[in-house]
């Protein structure tokens, strides 16, 4: 067989069987001058043909192995080794996580490893924190002990499991919805991550930052977005220990000056008493929160605290009379932004503040009403049971910044219907989308529902209704 290896655009090509046979015969004839295998049916010819057949199999095995040395074609064992080359390992199941706030006796230190729970699942505090003079701690990251997949609604992590002295008062809660854990990463997703890592060109590119962050346990790909923001980037990252996230960002950029926090702009306000404020992003506030404003103009609203009354995910009212204010044309910024995280990293005597953004969750409800000309009562339950899980899977795989495509929902529904009855029997489909309880309509000349650019969609089977229109 030929020892020189030629790799073309089609990869390594096998040596033709006749060429292999000629090479073997030539080697034998050089050693045994009187050798002949040209007579058919002889034992010598049979041995040569058998030897040639074995060599053809070996040649094909060599070709298959060499051509499989790429993330898209490698077997699982080889794929794991390719991942090591790029500093990437396949993720096992990820645990759910959340940020919690402790309240209680000032000065009490909540140590790393402290255990809290929601009554069913236990969570481990990942960093030391302390109760300040006002009786509260900062938000601290906690990680579920198990890797099962479960919802983490706001204000459900409220039980103290670790022992605390009797003279210490301590309570805990999670102000925002937690990040749900995931099952083990599939090899298909792992292949895609390795291929992305292979095209990283240089430091400070979005691909480089993304690759570093996805190597962190519990960071979820659909909750990751690197958004251009002026002369820098806003890094949106859901899941992962905040210090690991900050370090990965720090190792991926030339200077921390390119990192930008999330900014909530006041898009408009309704003049009156009280004044209704509208924001470009989900504000994430709750009733009674104190809000302040900064930015340009409207000095009567700046450097003052107002108690907010929540109206919608993007609006709230404040008790101030703006009836005689000038018309608003932009410039105000809401200072309270629960998305923003700032982690201080210390490198020797130097310290660096790394800002990044933790996405918020948008609850999605879907009502899909279908019609058919045939008697549908026999199929309603089967169609509902078949299509609802498919719609849930689609919604829960949408990445940050991507919309809900109503055409895709319709396509998924029809594919599910086809498992029960011929989809051509469906005569009409109406789809209603509700985000955080409010019905959403697509813009003119579009059939997509856009969400908050720094939040992610989430739904459950209980929030999906599929029924006939009869």
C-alpha cells in the first residue's frame, strides 16, 4: 500500500484495490523472482487475493479514521480529545441556580457552603456574605445540590437548613426567578461548541468571549448573548458561578473598559399625577420598590427617591405631578437595574471590576385554536397531548434576543397533528401569545413576537392550551 498520504478537498481517498494488489505482487516478485500468480484457481493466486482483500479493509479503516478527525465526524472518544485541545469538556447535567438575599442580625456572616432550600430542593451558598447594618445582605449566588430539572419561582427559596444560633435572626428569599438546570449536554451540542471554539480568531471577539463562558459549568447556551453596546460589549450570561463568569470575561478581553452594563431607558412617560413611566426593557421591579433617575433633563425627577407602583413588566407609576412638565423626548435612565452584576477580581495588588448582565425570565402562555371540517371530538385529546410538549420544547430553546416565530409554532403543531390525523384536515389555526400575562400582537407585516432583548422565554405544559374551535 502507498505510504504517502494525499488529502484532497474530499478528504483522504482509499487506494484502489487493483493498485494495492499490484503493489503486493510487486513486493513478492522482488523477493521471489520465479513467483507467479497469473494462473486462475491456484492456491498462490487465492492467497494473493485474500491478502489483497485484507489490505483493502485496512486501507479503508485508515481512511475512515483520518477523515473522522473533525468535530463534525469524530466518534465520541475522539471528540472528547478534540475538546481537550480547545479547553472544552462535555457538560454533565447542570444544577439550578438563583440569587438570594439574607435578612437578619447585622454583622452575621453567612459562610460559603451554608444550606438553604425551597422545602424540596436544597441550595448551597457559593460565596461568603454578611448582613449589613441595614439588616440585609447583597445578592449571593446559590446552586442546587442535585441536577434534576425543576422550576425556581421568585420568593420560594425561604427555608434555612443549616443550623444558626438561637440569638441570631436570619431569613432568606430569592427576589427573582432562578435559572433552571439542564440535562447532560448532548454530543450534537458538544460538537457545535467545539466547532465554534475552533473558529475563534483573537481576544475580545464575541466568539472568544462566548467560548470561554460556555466552558463554565451551568452556563446555558441559550442564555448567553454578547451585545454590541457603543464602543464595547454588554455580556448577558445566565447560569454559572458569578466569579467564574467574571474571570472568563476578564481572560477574554484586552481591557475592562469595553464592558458595558445594562441600561434601562425611560422611553416615555404619561404626564399627570401620578406619573406613569415606560421603560425600554423589563424593569424587574416590585410594588413598593424605591426608584431613582439620572440622565439628561427633568431635574425635578433626578436625585430623588420615588415609591413605584407596578403596572406592567415595562411600566410603573410614581407619586409625582408632572402635568406642567415639558414634553419628554428621551434622556432619563432608571438607576435600579436588577440585571446588572459587578464582580471585583483581584490580580496581585490590582483589582478589576467586571460588569455583566444576568437575563430575566419572561413567562410565555400560548393559546392555539384549530378547526377542521370533520368530527373532531375523537382527536382533541390526542392532538393536545401530542403537540403541547413540542410547543414547550420550541419555546424553551429560543435564545436571548430571538423572537417567537408564529409560523414555526404552526409548523410544529401541524407536525404533531400528523402523528394523530392527516394535517391536511386542519382548516384554520389561530395562535395567541401572552408574555408575563399580557397578550402580544406581531407588528404589521410580521408574524413574530419579540421579547425583551435581555430576557429569555420560558413556559411549561400547564401554560399551553391547544383545543378545537367548536
